[in-house]
C-alpha cells in the first residue's frame, strides 16, 4: 500500500529561508528581508496593473506554518472580501493545501498576492469579487460582500448557474 498524504508530505523537503530569500530577491529585487520574533518577513511593493497604486505588502513565514500576507499601504477599503479576520489576505484555502513547504514564495505567494490585488481593484470598481473562491462558509473569513462565483474549487471554472 502507498503512503498516506500526511506521510508523503513528511518526505517533501522544506525549502529553507535562505533559499526562499535568494529567490525572492532575484525575482523581486525591491523586497527586503528581516527576521522578527523568529519569523521571516519580506516587505516590498507590488503593482498589479500599470495604472494601479503601488501596494506595500508584508509576507510573514515560519517554516512550521503557512505564509501570511498583509497590505501595509495604501489602507484597504472598509470590509474587503477575501481577507481573514486577522487582516491577512485570503490567497488560498488552507484546507485545500495549495501551499506546500517545498514551494517557493517567489513563485507562489508573491504572484498570488499580485493577483489578489488585481481582483481587489476589480472589486472596488464593480462591487463584486471576480476572483476564484471556494470557502464562503468558513467562519474565519470575512464575508461582507457577495461573491458571484462562490462554491467552486479554485482550480475549476464556475458554471453558468454559479455566476448567474
């Protein structure tokens, strides 16, 4: 019999913070690295579209946990969708395990953050979250605005019924 998911995940090598930092600084040279209370923190600026404001973000990562992202500036609008109660961005649903410890932040979390900011700007323009979502019923997620595509997996396209 094969390995369980939990056993397999133990076999995957964790990418150490030095390697994470090297890749982030290579792909995003404007980001800066610091250790704060035992947690790796990268701060930098992302601009999802040419005429978008520049967003200053902080990415926090401890090897034994999931990375988290906060927008430092500009201040987000009141009650944005897809923000956890602690103010961190909801880039993915942890129960679906899209983030794994063998992934590079520079190839996942930072691009996912830029994409979240893109959908945030569309939400500001339209009042609807047009990005993917799969967790409307999770009680820890702020659900202040309706989402026309709730209820499908991040990897699936919505059906016409879900978007109607």
